[in-house]
């Protein structure tokens, strides 16, 4: 006897049906790590289409965005870049109007002043070639292009140094994630890896210079960060660029601060150990 529950429907022209996946609703399913008893989502499962209204051209559009609470944090780098399992949320932290080209980080997506709007329309929108919203998961090159466009918009609208520095910082982190993914592939193009590293270095350098400028001319909080966090970040970026004296100075300031949290002071001590280690290696 044919145990297919759809047996007999061949006569109705539906012979291709099978009962093997009776309750499959066609939606992407999470992969399961049975040995660990936890569910690991694929990148596409963590995304949704979020609707925005452009503050420049009033166009209503959708961008891919990360679903709240779906990404699982697995660690962080010394310069505060967070690492997540199965996804790089940085790829989805840019809002970009496909009609006029206005682009910014999610944090800075808000109404513009009349002057800012005018500048974006004249220097971005009038020259922008309308682009369709990328479908599915954003490749790293597409995500990086969106960051570059966000930085161009920030320059045009005369954003604060901290905003431009923050865009550069996150773009640098994105390039690092891209490089790490390439390095994990034994067949990856070595030239592509070197290019990703070079882009990371350039963005980090600009982020460092921008935060130094902002530290001297702007008030706190800065891009959602308090003074201690910015000082720590400057120290970490200085170390990455080989500016040991600047890094040591920022660390000393943090350790002597009455307002810095115990957690931030612990991170500063870890950073101090790394500064001393690298200085020792350089002397050797």
C-alpha cells in the first residue's frame, strides 16, 4: 500500500505532492545545534524589511534591518567592536534612500535642518543614480558602499566631527569583519584580504582623528557614549595606530577618573597591559 497521504491525487493532476513535509510552511527554518540544545539562526532569519520616510525627498522606502534580540553576542575586541554569532549587524546599521541617495547611520536618522536638506539635495541627490534596494542578505561590498555614502552625506550636511568619526569607526569594524571572513576561507584572494585590511586601517585612522577633534570641541554624551567611553576608545584606537604615548595618557586619565565606572577601569587596565606588551616587543 502507498503510504503517501497524498496518494490518489495523481488523477487530479497533483501527483508531485508528498506528505514528507506536511507541516512545512515554506518559511526559512533555524538550524539547530542539537548537541548544545540551542537554536542558531541563519543571517536571513534575523532580518526584516523596515520602512522609512526620507527627510530629504519624502520618499517612503524599505531597508533590510536586524530583528531586535536575534543576534547573539559572543565577544568584543579591545576597541569595543562587538562580535556576534552568525551575523555582522554592522551591515544593516545604515539607512539609505534608494531614490535621492540620502544615507546615514540608524543612530543619526532624523529630520534635517533646511540648510542640511538643501546641501544634500544639491550635492548628493542631483548627482545620484537611483538604486534598487538590495534583496536578501547584504554582501560586504554592498554594505561598505552604504557606509561610504553615509560618510559622504555627513560631510555634505556638515555633520559634527563625532558623527563622521563614528561612521568611520563602524566602517572600519565592518572591514575587519569582512577580512576575518575572507581569512577563514582557504581559497580567498590574498589581494582582497590585503585590501580589506588597508580599508580598515584608513577608516580607523580617520575615526581616531575625528574623535580627537570631537573630544576637544564637543560636549558629552557623544554618539551615545559618555566621556569615559570616548577616552577609552581614543586610547584603544591610538594603540592600534601605534601612538603609544597617546594611549598611555588616555589610560592614565581613565584610571584616575572619579566618574569612570569600575568596568571601564578594568578595561583600561587590560588596555594598559597590551600597551606595555606592544612597547616591549617594539623595543626588542
